[in-house]
C-alpha cells in the first residue's frame, strides 16, 4: 500500500468551452462502472475519474437533540472507485449504519475480503443512534461491486434488537431561511443547496495523496465538509475535517 501522507478525518457536530469534446468524454460513464452500479442496485455518477455510488438512508427518520433532521444533513452513505496500479480499482466508502447493523455489515465485508478501516459516530444525542463505517478494497470494479453487494444489501434490513437510549433535548431548530451567501463568505467557500440543507465541501487539492497507485481526491473522500440546516436565528451544523496528523 502506497501512502504519501498520513491522514485523519475528524467528525464534528455543533449540533470549457474551448474543448467541448474533451469535457463530454470526461463525463462519460465507463461501461465497467455502469455495470458496477447495476450490480449494487444503486445510483451514482462519474466525475473527476471517480465513480461515486450513493447509499442514502432515506429509510431513517433522524432527530438530533430532538430536532427532526433531513437525510442530506449527513446521513448519505457512499462507495467510490477510481483506477489504481495494474488496471485495478481502489474502492473507498462510508456506510451509514444503525447500531444493530454494524456487526452484520462489518462481518459481511470482512468475510468477503474487504477492509473496514474505521467505525465512528458524527453526532451527539441523535435518535436512532448512527455509526459510520469506512470501507476499502482493491481489485476489478466488477469484483469489488460483487464483494460489497451482500453488505450493502443488509443496510436497512436489520432487526432492531435494541431500542435507542438517546432522548432528545429541548432544541427547537426547524427549517427556515438561512443567509447562505453570508455563510459562504465567512467560510471562504461556496456550497450547494440540497432541499433545506446547505453544504460546503472543500477538497484537499494541496495533498497529492495516492492509495495503491490511485489518486485520492475529494470525491474519494479526501475533503472537509460542513452541512447547515435550520434558520439564521437557530441552526445546526455537522461535518468532517480532513487533516494531516501531527508529527
């Protein structure tokens, strides 16, 4: 495994015109990736040489400290693939799981030969309790999709053996109007609006990170992001920070 830098991701909560043919080619989905999506039974897209497959938890009704919070706020899992050494693909992903799904999904991944590189949480006082599982694999795109499918198929299918012990507080955040231009100015980066959630994503283009020969960019998970939900008067924010380790 080749690594140019050691990297830490920390979750937090406070709560063209010149070459049109080239651009078209860059957006075209390779046949092997199209088949990988079909194998997984999920939707995705191909940009910046990366296939990104979306695995959102639309089945969950999540509250954070008693606040009903939409899926785009941080409950969207994903798998991504890009080319590495020897024509092989590197796969990375982040799966959004309930507590009772963690062991089942982890076992399915490990038994088939994929790697689990982290299990962590993003939130305090959320209900139901949610964990994030980072996955990694190396091989042909078709093989990686077949290996990941049994684990992906378990998501949302588990039997909740335990009731969440988390109870909400007295917060009263609700959907409203946010001055997103002001947020972008303060952050120094523009974001994207998805429903009632405003999300700023900042890639770490300053890091030339490679994994098994594959360039690891923002779409492969090398980014910092912050999602905002609520109103100017009362809002919540959650995200991830990608940073180098201290030496």
